C-alpha cells in the first residue's frame, strides 16, 4: 500500500492532479467498456469465435476458423489469451477482451520501467502511451497486435538497457530480449522480428555502434534459443494440419506484403492500399500526440537543450527509429492495416516524453493535460456512439442472435437460425457455433420442409427478395438484419 500511495503522489507531482484524475477515470472507463458493446466484424468477431472454439474444444494447438477448417493466418498467443478468458468468464465480450486489456497494461509497465531507467519522466510516458488513439482502441480489442506489442516493447527495452544500462543488469536484459523475440514468434510470427531488428540495425549503423551492438547481445545463441522455445508449437501445428507451414511463411509472410490485393488469402480479402499509406495511418493512429510531437521536436531542436549529451542523442535516435520502423517496413506494402503501427507507439511515447521533459515542467504539464483531456473526450464520444448510439450493432450479429433466442423456443428443441448469404463471425460467437448459412431461399426452403426455421437477412437485400419473402413471417428488425420465420417451404 505504501508503494501505491507513493506512486500516486509522484504521479500527481509530475502531472498535476487534474491530469491524473482524468487518466485514472479513462482507464476505469476503458475496463468497464469491454463489456458494453458487442464484438464487431470482421476482426473481433473472427478472433473471438476462434478463441471460443479453442476453449470449447480444448484444442490449444490448432486455432479453428470453422468446423473442419483450421486458421493458419496467425500463431496462437492472442487466441490462447482470449480462450483463457472464456474459460474464466464464459462466452461474452468481457471474457475475450480482458486479456488484451491486461496485455496493454503490461506494455505500459514495460515502457514505464524503460523510461525510468533511461532518465525520461516515466509518468509522461504513461500518459502519452495510454491515451494515443491506436493504443486506447487496441487495449480493449480482440486482435493479435497487443500481444505482439508486448514482445516488441520488451525486446527493444531490453536491447537498449543491455547496451547502455547498468552493467549488473546486462545478463538479465539479454535474457529478456530473447524472451521478447519468442513472444513475437507466438504472437504474429517472424514479421515481428523485423520491427525489432530494423531499428536496432539502423541505430547501430547511424550511431557507428555496430561492433558494440554485436558484442552486447548473444545474437546467435539467444536467437536460436528464442526459436527453439516456440518450435514445438510450429511442428505440432503442421502435424495436426499439414500445409500450415507453407501457407504461414510463404503466403502470410511474403505474398501478403508484396502482392497488392493478394488473392491467396484463405480467410478473406487482402487490403489493397496505396504505397506509403502507413505514414498517414501513423499520424491519425497516434492522435492527439502526433501533432504535439512535431511541434515539440521543432522547439526542442531550436532551444538550448539541443546541445545534449551523446547518450541522450543515441537514445533519441534509437527511439525515433523504433517509432518509425513499422512505417519504414510497410511503406511499399499494399496490404496493410492501421494497427500495424502499434509496436512503434511505446517508443513514440518515450520520444515525446523526452522532448517534453526538456521543455520545462510547466509547459509539459499543460500539454499533457490538454492532450489527455482531448483523448478522453474523443474516446467517450466514440464509446457513446458504439453503445448509446448502437453503432456497434450495425457491425455485429449480436442483436439479431438475441432476437432469435428471445422467441418462444425451448432449449431442447430450438428451431435453427440460418443466415442468407454471408454469415458473420460474430453470429457464430453469439450462437455458440450453431448459426448456419445458406446461399439461397430455395436451399433454405428445402432444409425447412419439416422444421420451422428462422432466417436472418441483411436489410440491403430485402428489396431484391420482396416477392420471395411474402410467404415468410416477419419477426422483427435489429441492427443490419431482419429476422423471418419460415414455417414451410416457399
């Protein structure tokens, strides 16, 4: 309790009481919000359903995309996290999101420790990191990116401290570095290593520290150890579902990033974007701090504090390269998502904290208060839109599934729920895998000859099916769907 009280007092002293109160309230609201809106398709619905299947089947080797269809797109760490949540809390939104919230807190702790040991105000880092738009969103989303961010942040922190930290802690930091690499292999695969090796390599080259960097870490032994730790899962995954290794390493780790609109994706459609879009995504993903970073960096370089010691120059260069490494790597990729920049956000927070720390306490406090307030207002507005405004219902099948379950049906003999055309992943999650999909009303009619059947149809398809739907009973509308009851074939 004394340590918590001391931490609270130090935070108020560094940031000001108002800023601390806002950030504390924001963290609590984010935690509560995990259960306030449904899983949204595609990403959350898909990954939540994969985790539900994993928990239900007790298959901790192969993530399953659908019955009999393995999911080869990602390693299992994020699915393990959500599946454990399901085991503890049941099948609900909080269960699959909460482990990712804890992972976000772990990233904050790692960044806080890194900043503290690097003579950067760690409370500034907490504020900037936790209120960056992408981090705030990802801290409560069912995705693979936060698990990857844990590994990349740990590895970058450990690398820096093993090179420039206390001599007595270097052995420990080297071990932590390779643990971080292992986490990345289980979170997203070898692509994560690029986001660590790229900034380290560039920093060693630009700072003329190649020899020091090579000798400072047990690259060969440690790298092999990191690979060996995760190799059993990769081999078991290939044994369970042959073909995994080729698809994962060739398709997901080469063609996905080099082929715009890649057609080999087994689980959806590749995202085709203009080359260089990742830089624009970085700007809005790190709001409100991206603009503040640009201004603070300019003021910092123009002020007297620009005559800073060599160690600080090396650290700022290391942080800058760690920040932009996702953008550098994905610049020429046509298949990207904005979440790809997440591994660079902790270093971004530290870099801005370094600048603010040198601009004076009074100015820093004002900037942090304004940024925190802006972030909180935006998040509350977005949350209100998702919940009170029911915007999340338009991206999820939860409400239509609830409407179906609310009908007068006994648990022993429930009429089936069929989605016409596409069946969203969230429908599988909320129906516990029971929702069906069929391509046409004729197919559903043949299926429903002897049993009443509920049919969920997207509202934008209703006008083209007007004549065929006349013989069906309308149950109700919710979200993007209308629910019908078919008592006999058309």
